[in-house]
C-alpha cells in the first residue's frame, strides 16, 4: 500500500470528523464524561494503594481497630470502584457503537454511490479485495480498538504521573558508595522503573515487529477464504448440477492452505512476543520487592510502605510498558485500519478518475427531449484500448432497437448509458426525468418474501398484488401465486428461466420509459423469449426497448439494429 501521508494523519482525516458530525454535542459530552471517569479510575487506584499501605501497617502493628477501619474503607472503595467502572463501560460503549455506525455509513455511502461498488471491481484488487470484510469487520476493529487503545494510553499517562510522584516520595534518598565515587540518589526506585520499562519496551518492540505484517496477511487470506465459501453457497445449485464439489473442495483447500501459511508466520511472531511477555511478567512481579526489601530489613520503612512501594513500582512500570502490553492489539488495529484506508483510497481514486472529466472523456448528461442520443462515443477498456469507435445514434421513445456486434462491447455501451462505464470518449444524452430500467441476464432477487423480491426496488406506493398474480398466471407461473408471502432464498431455489420471467414482471410493475435488455431471457426457449418481448411491448406500449440477444427468432421483434 502506497501511503503519501502518515498513517495516523490518514486515519484522523478518515475517522476524526465523527466528533464534528450531526450529533457532535452528545458525542463530545460523552467523550468528556469518559475522560472524567478515567481520571476517577486513577483516583480509585491511588486510594487503593494507600488503603493497602494502611492495612499492612495495621497488620504489622497488630491493631485490630486499624483492620476494622480498613474493612470499612474497603467497602467504600468497593462501591466506588463498581460505580465508576460500570458507568465508564456504558459511556465507552456508546462511543464505540456510535463511531462504528458513523464510519460504516460513511464508507458504505462511498462504496454504494452511483455504482462505485460495481465499477471498483474492474480495478486492481491488491488493495481493496473483499470489501464486505473490510466494511463489516475491519471498521469494527478500527473504531472499537482505537477507543480501547486510546483509553488505555490515556489511563497509562495518568497512571504514570500519579504513581511516579508516589514512588518518588516513598523511595526517599539512598547513599551509594562506589569507592571513589560516593553519591546520593533521590527516588531511586523511579529511576530503576524507568530504565527497566524503557529497556523492556525497546526489546518488546523489536521482537514484535513481524506481527503487524503477519496479522495483515492473515486477515486478507481469511477474507479470501470466507469469500470463496460465500460464493459457493450463492452458486450451490449450479455446482451441484454439474457435480463440481471436488473442484470446489480443492479450491477451498488451496485457500485454506494460504491461511495455514500465514498462520505459521503469525505463530512465529507470536512466539517471540510470548517468550518476551512471560519473562517480563515474572521479572515485574519480583523486581520491586527485591529492590525495596533492603530498606524494610534495616528498619527504614514500615511493612505498609514496602507494599505501597511495590504497588507503586508495578503501576508505574505498567504505565511505561503500555507499548509492550499492546503490541498485538496495535498490530491488529493498524492492519484493519490500513485495510479500510485502502478501500477508501481505491474509491477516492475511482471517483477522481471519473469525476475529473478530461476534454474527450465519455460522459452522460441529461437532455430535455424524450430521446436517447449517442454522440461520437468510443468505448474503451480501462487501459485505453478502443473496443468500439464513433458510435452516433438517436433512439426515440417507444422504439425497439437491437444492439448487434460484439456482445461484450454492447454490454459496456449499456453500462455507459447507465453511467457505470466511464472509460471512453464522447457524450450520451439521456432524457431527464424518465425512468430507465436495465435487465441483466440474472435478475437480483433479494432475500425475503416473493412479493418483495418481485417488487424490488420498491417505490413509495406498494404494487397491486392482484396485478402480480395476473402477471404470474399470464407468464405461466401459476404455482408461484400462493408463494407471494413465503420467505425463501429465491435466487437459489428458482430455475434461472423462472427468475428471468420474474424480472419481466418486475419491469411491467415499474413501467419505465426506457428498457435495456441485456440477454435477460437467454435461459428461455427462443419462442418463449419472443413471447416475453411481445408481452412487454403490449403491457408497455410507450416504452423504448433496446436489447442484446443471441436468439435469431427474437430479432424479428426489433424495428431496427444498432451496430457497435
């Protein structure tokens, strides 16, 4: 991934405007509230440390009244800690879900804008493969982990400031005699904690470097594997009919093998971190006691001060060790953020490529007349290779025109008219305010009731059910009349021919002024395709029908031909 700006700057530009969004007042109040609750968490930690010192002093003094007093104090700490922690959780989760909803809406809006989700499939997929995983999973990690990591970092900074002062005071002053160089050191445990934590952080950072790359690679391979499984499920009928299970299993095995390879890389990176953190945790537990014990043994400090010094040392080291303790989380978070940024960058590049009209770039503009006008249009590939040159044509409302020539180029002309294929030159004028409807070879039937699938996309006013039943009977699909309210995966359970007829019924319901048929009845018999076209012409007499077909019998339906 090529990054011109710094990683954090890119992330802030993408996700930072959340705090200036529509609900900015509530968002900012929750943020301030969360900061205040974090400060209270530090207060509770300091109070707990002081309570621990007082308790051990009471034990050392064999003071029963002191222990009873500390039992009462413990109850106060217990209630305060639960209240602060629970409230902190609620406020934090409000921010988590709010930020995720906002960023998801922002990215999905970019992705779904004017067919960008379709157009982006023609670009190199190195940096934007599996957009479903990037939107559903990576945005979740990018936002949730950002707040989790940000909170823990802020908490660590406050922890460091609070317990450095405490440890400095408790450490007192010691005299060190190195022969010729005797000197006095104040706050010696603070210096030991800093040296220890810095050395550990540097070592931990070095040992954890391979984890970011390994995590990013694994997430990509996991997404590829999941995408393959989804694709097989979507085409289950086709695979089952031709007995393609063995080939699919081989592909699954190959994709899963990629996961295993990245898993091995990640395991090797994790092994280094586990070796380090295991040794680090053991040392952190014993080192403060060993460092502070001599002062207790000679009677300079009490048992309570010893235990408070140990806790203060551990809290300070924990704060200084934030980078070490969050290596894995930072690696996972950064990998997800980079995947989201890559998708957004690809969409922005596509938008820039399409929006920055060059002098002779193919463009679609609105016209005032009820005419589709194609002026000096040349269709090119994404790399600029000319597929069809100098198309000039005028199609009037109600005409029936067949597109002939290379099928793939004819389809791109349809996509250009739909403003989905900007690669080329010339100008296409489409009538303003007149509905255009494009019929692909396989109509999209969303999950839900059959009624909803037929009516997709819905208009404000519901379609007449009796009309739908009449059209089903007219199209000889009487067996589906009683299934209008049944929920099913219709694109999986209906034959393609039935789906294409449902697509025809959908067109009749929507009554467009312009209809573009892209081999939308190729699963039907030749005579059946002609009958469907005649039905469309009867039900929609004022609609212009422009079609692409391979059926010779269907050619008789069209009044004239346009060669591309």
